[in-house]
C-alpha cells in the first residue's frame, strides 16, 4: 500500500512540476508544449488501449465495460462543461486569477478518478499500476502549466502559484486511497473502475490534449504522440 501511495503522490506532483516550470522559466515555448502534450496523449492512449480496456474486458462483459467507459467519459464532459459556465467576468487581472483557480478546480476533479484508476491498475496487474501512474504524472505536467499561466498573468506570486498546485496534487493520492477502500469493500468493482478510468482518459486525450497539441505545431505534436505510444509499448 505504501508503494502505491508513493507512486500516486509522484504522479500528482507532476502538476507542481508544470507549475514550477512556468514560475522559473516563464512561458513554455509553443513547440515544446506541443511535443509534451502529444507525448502525454500517446502515453495515455496506449494505457487505455493496451491495458485498461483489455483488463476490464477480462473481468466483465463488453456491455458492462462499455457502460463504465461511457460513464467515465460523460463524467469528465460534465465537469468540463460546468466549469466553463462558472467562469465570471471582471477586469483582466481578476479574470486571469479566477480562470486559474477554476482550472485548478477542474484538474482536482479530474485527478480524483485518476487516483482511483491508479488503485484499480495496481489491483489488476503489477505492471498496470506503475504505467498508469506514469501516464497520469506526464499529463499532469501540462495541466500544471495551464493552471500556473493565468495565475501568473493575474500577478500572483510564484510561491503561491506552486502552493495552489501542491494542493491540487494531493487529490491524486486521495483518489488512490478512496479506490483502495472501494476495492477492499468490493473487490469485484475493479473492472468497473478500470472502465471508468478508461472513459475519463479518452475524454482528456480526445477533447483536451490532442486538440491543444495539434493546434500550433501538428508535426511536432504527432512526433510526441508516436514517441509516447512507442515508450508505453516498451514498458507495458
């Protein structure tokens, strides 16, 4: 259990790493960001296709797996839509600050099911848990950048920006603790958690990471995508 929580904490700290990069180096170059987002997309896509869905299908029927996939996807879609509606108006500085806080809230909401997914992955197989933690940690880096950039634009000092992201990073191990508790109470729920995690990751990749990475430097993004897929093919 200690090892699982440690890897979950490291995955969550990817958010702090991204925020720290913005604070230390300023704005990340668009080409570098496209490469990083593409790489995270490839890693997460590989985890879904090679491990999450096959592991879920081995334990439950395709209809249950599909239902879990849909619920995970729609849950993330609902969270995303709700946060867009909550962004208020105001002067530029306040708008930046509120946008940064809302992005942080959205990432925290995303991190909870991702933490549960890590617990489910470790329960499914020895290799899946670490692979999920790696994938989630990588995709948390650009999310930390996305949180830090508007907060810095709103003139928040660097220490507070990192502190906000540190709080967000704690949600991942909290989700892992929740997942371990659920699996202890009902071990048969593991397959549903895997399918839910797959749906959440599909939404993040298709609606968030890939569009953001392909927007400016598509060739670089595709290179990162291919690299992420190849790395995970070697690891899984």
